C-alpha cells in the first residue's frame, strides 16, 4: 500500500486530519487499533471551543453539531455555596458548544466512510519508522501490511506508539488527584456547566443532551471504581454541588470511570517525517476542557503545512509545525493547570492554600478583567497561522 500521509489513530486528531487533507487534495490512510463501535462509544470530552466549532463548520462536518449541539454562553463557578457566573459571550462575544467527543468522532467517521476513503479499524502490531518513512501493521484479517508514505501523522493518543519514536524532551507534571466521571440518565440540574470548589473536593456538572448529564468528582489517584457504588456517587455529588435553591437531578448511571490527571508536553512534536498531533504530543488535565480542542488545533496547522508541501513543494510550514503548535499548547497547559490548581483540594493543602484559592475565585468572580481572561481562554483563543 502507498499513500501520501499515513495517519496512526482514529480519534479526533487523526480523523480531522484525514478530513482536512482530503479537502486539500492530499491522500491519506487512517489505521486504528480499536473497532469502529468502540471508538464511537468512548465517552470523553464534551466542550467544543468557538474556533473548533468554526473549523468543523468550514470543513463541512457540522450539520448534526449545529442541530444537536448545545451552545452555552456562560459557566458557573460555585463556591461559598453560591454561583458566580462567568458570562462568556458578554465578555468575549463568543460561546462554547456542548457536544460529545464521540459525536464528533461519529460525524468524522461517517464523512470518511461516505467518501469511500481508507479507514482501517482493528489493526495490530503497528510499527512506525519515522525516517523511511514507513508504517507496518497487521490488518483486521490478520494479514501483515506495509504502508509506504511521504509522511506519518502520529495521532494515536497518550498510549500509542508514535510518541516513543520521537527523540524529544518530555515535560510532565502529575497531580495528586483524579476524576471520577459519570454519565447519567438524568436531565441537567442547571442550564450551564458548574465548576464547584468544595472542602470535600472539586465537582463538575456538565451535560450531553436535555436528558443526559455528565458529572465529575475529584477523587484520590489510587481510588478504585468498585468502591464507588452509585448511591455513594450521588451522595458525594449532592454534597459538593449543594447551593441555595439547587436540586441535583439523579437517575440511572449509564457509565462510570476514573481518569488520572497529568500535564505532558513533548518537544519537539516531530522526528524526521513523523509529526505528532493531539494527545500523542501533549496531555492537559481535563479542567478547562482543552484536550480535544488542542488536538483539532494541531491538525489544522499540520493539514495546512502538508497541503503547502504537496501543492507547492514548500517545507517551511512543516519545519515551523512544532513551534507553531507549541505556542498554543503551552498557553492551554497553563490555563488547564491554573483552573485545576484553583478548583481542586490537594490532599496536603493547608489553610493558607485554601485561602489563596478562595481569594483567586473571588477575584475571578468579581473583576471583569480577571473574568475576561478566564473567558477568552475558555472559549478558545483564535487559531494562529504559522510563524
Ligand atoms: P485519542 O482520542 O486518544 O485518539 C487516539 C486514537 O489512537 C484512539 O482511537 C486509539 O485507539 C488509537 N491508537 C492508540 N494506539 C494506537 C496504535 N498503536 N495504532 C493505531 N491506533 C492507535 N478535551 C476537551 O477538549 N474537552 C473536554 O471537555 C474534555 N474532557 C475530557 C474528559 C475526560 C474524562 C477525558 C479522559 C478527557 C477529556 N478531554 C477533553 C481530553 C480529550 O478527550 C482528548 O484530548 C482527545 O481525545 C485527544 O484526541 P486524540 O485524537 O489526540 O487522541
Ligand atoms: C466536560 C469535561 C471537562 O473536562 C470540562 O472542563 C467541562 C465539561 C464534559 O465532559 O462535559
């Protein structure tokens, strides 16, 4: 097999890259370790930044997003038992859209399959040679395959094989907590997202549809999901989200899981003819909802650079790829770390740290300048062209 760009991984990064390349007349083959059903059902992110939504629209894959996505014009910071609204749209002129990551993935797979473009699920034994460049793997039928290409895009997430092929400096930071996430068949209890600071730990109220809520609890990193029966989860959510006049709607829990939190940046995001994008290159803690949005921003830069190479023989944009992406990545790393630090209770935190967090929360809630800073990061800074 031969193609111009071999794309490893069919998450948001790999699928969006394939779609943007196709729009630019560049051929690619996407290979994915998991099955289509698994990829389409994996519950993860839910908040799309303004630039992500604009990009999905420009790329012609936002019909269902425009019908079913839920535009949000504000979020609440809940502390001291009351809500403090950050008026995203009043402060920035922009909004975010609540639409599940797996819905974006479904839409991109449908576009790819509908166009008859190659997307191979259930592959195994993936080996990447960054210099050749070459990708070998075993296909779903058990047949060994050689995929020759001009470039490899490493879009295989944080547990993939591509990051390990890059001689890079890895900057990493661990947090002393994790998130327990649940998807519940219960209507949202509030029309907007609630980020709750509480002495018992952080909690987040989000949603997927008018009938389905998505909720998160800060837990210890070594917590086991078996120790969290549904009743305990609802009890803890009720305590942490308590506020005057607020009633938490409950219902059957459809899914639950624990995610550890890390910050990771791989520098540079390139080795020879292999380019990393999305979680393969960087991870943010989920507070602030930046991960999927960064993945989409990376592949937008990569698609432009690859397009310029194949159309005009230019290599300058490819050479600038890592630096261009890392500027946005580090901004998002800082924002995610800052939101995480402001809202979570570290196990060893003393009263001094608690007072600092409350002082920061009160400042963000009462200063238009501080609220605007949070808001412009939250809705997403404009996508930067190269340079
Ligand atoms: P992935 O989605 O991880 O996709 C990588 C793909 O590569 C996978 O399909 C995987 O199966 C495949 N793969 C792995 N290894 C191989 C291999 N060897 N060969 C072939 N294929 C392989 N982000 C936001 O923007 N907003 C949010 O609200 C948000 N909330 C989150 C909440 C939680 C609980 C979690 C866990 C994450 C959240 N994120 C959020 C982060 C977001 O989900 C990720 O940043 C996003 O999935 C990154 O996309 P990706 O395509 O880079 O990687
Ligand atoms: C969701 C996830 C986040 O990390 C976040 O900050 C807000 C919402 C969600 O899954 O809905």
